[in-house]
C-alpha cells in the first residue's frame, strides 16, 4: 500500500505560512521547532552542513530535502568555512470535514524526501519566493497554485515508499551517509554499529537494498568518483587515489583495473579521445581545437554562421533542454560563472559538469583550460603556432598603413548601451597591429574592475584615431546602433570623417580564440573596405 492510500490526502488542504531563503555563515547553528499542526520543509541549495533530528546526526548538502513534522525539534549547523543556503518553507494542513468526519492525522511523509529532479523543486521555490511579496491578488493566487504543485511533486515522488522496519530504515540511513563519506576509512563493523544492529543482519539488509555487499558498494562509489575526477582534471594519480579513500596509489590502480577493465591512465586516453560534450561556454575554443560539441546553448549559435555549427544542436536553458541533454548522454558538460544555478543542478544529475572561469580577460587561458579537459593539448599548441604565424603576416601587411602612435577603440552596441573592450580582449588590435589605448579609455579601465558599459550617447567621449563598432543581436541594439551612426556627433568624429571607422561582424566578438583567428584572417580586408569610408554601407 502506498503512503497516500494509507492516509487520505484528499481530506486536507495546505496553506503556506512563509518561505525564506536562509543564508548562513560559517560556525552557525539554528534550532528549529515545529509547533502544533505546522510542517517545515528544508531544501538545501548551496554548501554543506549538518542536521540533528530525533537524536540522529545527518550530513546536509545541496539537493537534500527534509520534511519536519509538527512538534519536531531539529538543529541545523553550518560547520564549514563556506556559506550554507537553504529554503525553509513552513506550511499547515487545513483539515476538512467529509461525511461528518474530520481528518486530523499527520502527513504520511517524514524526514528525508526524494526530490528528483532537484532543479524542478528549486523552480517551484524560486517562483513562490518571487511572487510572495506581490500585493496583486492574481500573483497571490499564482503563488498558492505553485505551492500546491510543489507539494504534489514531492508527494508523488515519495508516494510509493512502503512502511519498512526500523532496521531497514537505519541501514538506508548509513547508505545515504556513505554517499558523502565514501572516502573515509569505514568498516562494516562501524556501519552496523551506526545502524544499531548486528554485522550479519546489517550485511543481509545492505545487500537487500543495494544488491551489493558493503565493501563492494564502497568500492563502486570510490571508482565512479575517481572516473569523474580523471575526466575533468589533470591531478596526479596519487592525489586522485587519496581523494577517493585509497592511501596507496598502486592498490588504487589494481582496484580500478579490476572494476573498469583498464588502468586509470588508459581510461583517460580512451575516454578523452572520443569525449562527447555539451557546451554552455567556450564554444569557440572547442572549435579551435578541431572538434565540435554535441550541443550548445542555443543563443551561442546566433553568433556563428552555419558552416561552423553544422551538426551542433541548440539547447534551451530550461527543463525541456535538460531532457534533450539527457537523451544525448554526454560524457562531460561545460558551464561558466553565469550559468543559472538551478539549471546547473539539473545538469549535474546528467553528467560530470565543469564550471569554467569566464571572468578572466585572458582569452588564451580559455583555450588552455578546454584543451586540458578534452585531452587536446597538441591541437592547442598547433593553434597557437598558427595564430603567431598569422599575426606576423598581418603585422607585415599593415606595417605601412598604420602610423606609429595611432589609437583605437572597439564599441559593441548591446541593447541601449555600448560595451567597451579592454586591450586584453582585443589582442589583434592592440598587440598585433600595435594600436594604442586612448587616454579616456585608460581612465575608465583604471576604475572598472569588470566589464565596461557606457550609455550610448557617451561614445564621443572615447574618440580614437580608429573606431571599430559592432551591432549586437540583442533587442534594441539595432535601433541604438542606427541612432549612433546617423547622429551628428558620430559624423563629427575624425575617425569617421577620415574613413577610419569600421563596421565589424558580430561573430568576431565571440569570447574565444576562434574569433581572434577570424580577425587575423579578415582584418586587412576590413581596413581597406568601403565600409570604412561611408556609413551608408552599414
């Protein structure tokens, strides 16, 4: 019998009392008490900590979900140096009377709940949180409906849970703990002691739940984690072995080969030579390495022509996108600092997901990072050699047409603003061609630690001997671009009047090495083109 069959959920209505995103610093502890008829749902969104519930200590991590029943006392502790964040949803059931009988029993769910996929639960929580401050009656109704759907999602996930003996539950709790502590030096005796049962009974119940004995299960966890580490890092085998619980690298090698069928080093070579990737960042660097991902974020395809992207699938950053990615069965997923945490949670349930740094302005660093992940270091070296050769050729071809001391600025029209590129983001202009940074831009760089946007009507303040401008594909960008290039202030610029203002195709501005190569290939022709003379061609 399912939980809902043993308890009439149709006899209850549920009323949300509050929803708070708690963000707790290191060494912080909170005592939570559920009053009569009040339930608390805990959903961890970031960090790790611990939960003390009914005398038992449980480790908390992202994607954990717990339901606390009325009159329950629990403590949540952040015992790490990083921040712990979790949603705390408090609600009450409103019993209704059916055929003269009033329901008053507790909900049939308690403790740790299955909340998979976790990104879907987060989506409900984010929606409710965003609507709960609104005074609109319709928004309040929408929040109430989202709350009911959240409960239905959780109850449906946990409805088929059978009422099992306490011993089996205790063994399951030790298994849950092993998912976090597999790297520790743990014995079966210790596990049985935690479950408060004998070793023989513990082994039997453990195999009933997992299909493996405890040692086999721990080995499987360790080897699977080692495979992920090997795939996404170049850590020495000794470090990999230690991180998953093996003190001896040679014993780790032997166990890995027994389970996987090949040594760790052979596994890396074979997997990386045919790695299937999905990229939400660094697409241009992947293309520079002579390979293509299975799929990329859809908007990235808008920057490139079909010749580069043939065979690459565009993916939305939504639940439907996650389903598409799961069907592709990738080995590796690449994201960046700007990827939605909710979406990233979903990706991590599909395949190893690596977050690459895109806040650096060193474009070449991205190529190095990707080449190491994909095992294409030789292709990266070949690309760099090709870049240096083309850079020397371009410098020689433009040696007589660009005067010493000439300055340049690069405008990118984005919505109703202009993005200004730093010298590090335009090595072809400033390093290869030897153009200088105008003084107003130097001043802005000195006080701007990150990306630099200016109002569209401030472009004339950053005048230079040569101006490169690109119109983005974002909403409003085309209108803003037209206003700029047809304005009197633009026409009055010396660079425009002398034919040294250039319209650039947007694919040249893709944050990647392949865009640098396109610039090298096309820069000489651009400097001589009619587009540099008359805005009517734009």
